[in-house]
C-alpha cells in the first residue's frame, strides 16, 4: 500500500472513497463533515438519514464506520467514521485507531482501491496533531487491506507536518 500525504481540501480528491470525520448523528456538522456534506450534496444526507432510521437509531458509535454514496464528489463512496473527543484524563487512542481500521475494513467490503483520509479527531475534537498522526499512520500500516492508494489529505500546515513526521 502506498501512503501519501497532501495538503488541501479532501472534497476534491478523485478516489474510490473519501473518509468523513463525522459526528455520531451522521447528519452533517462542521469541519470536514460539513465540507463533505456541502460538496457532496443532498444524496449523502438522504442516505445518512436512512441509516439513522434503520441501523443506527442512536447514532454511529465512536470508532465505527459506515459507507454512503458520495453524491456530487469525485469519489464513489463516503465512509463515515466517528472519532473520539480528545481527553487528557482518559486514553481514547484505541478508539481513534479503530476509526482507521474500520474505515479500511469498509473500503475493502466496497472494493475500494483508493481512499482519502482526513486527520480524524485532530480538528474540533481537540486531539493533538502529533499524537493523532502517529495513531493514524500506525493503524493503517498495521491493517490488512487491499487498498493500494491511501492518502491523508490535511487541511493545515501543523497537521501536515505532524503526518510527515509520523510517516518518517
């Protein structure tokens, strides 16, 4: 698997699947989640509402992942995953790693060969960039996957630099 880091807007990636750092409601939000819903259009929200009405009445659990259409995005699918909110008092790193593993598992079920990830939990959920990057890189490297093109698409210089360090 080739791992690439890019600085930019994840919604412009031409990949099989874009990973969304979603909130548990699956109904859109701020940051990456809001950007994906805005760029992808109403088809994503419609499928998310169906998921809420059927499989995830209480919301998507933290660390899990589920796929929907990508709507108007250049991708075929959006894989929604809910990252943990950072806590200095409780180690939630296993939940953050699970976001990456579960997203790759879903990508495999879909037959996706290329996947673009944001830095899950490193935005409004407050996870320190260096730690978030190391957990992400370690999780994807340890995952058995058929994805051959994995991209981390990062929005700012601090997070980009953290991922560059984590990739070594």
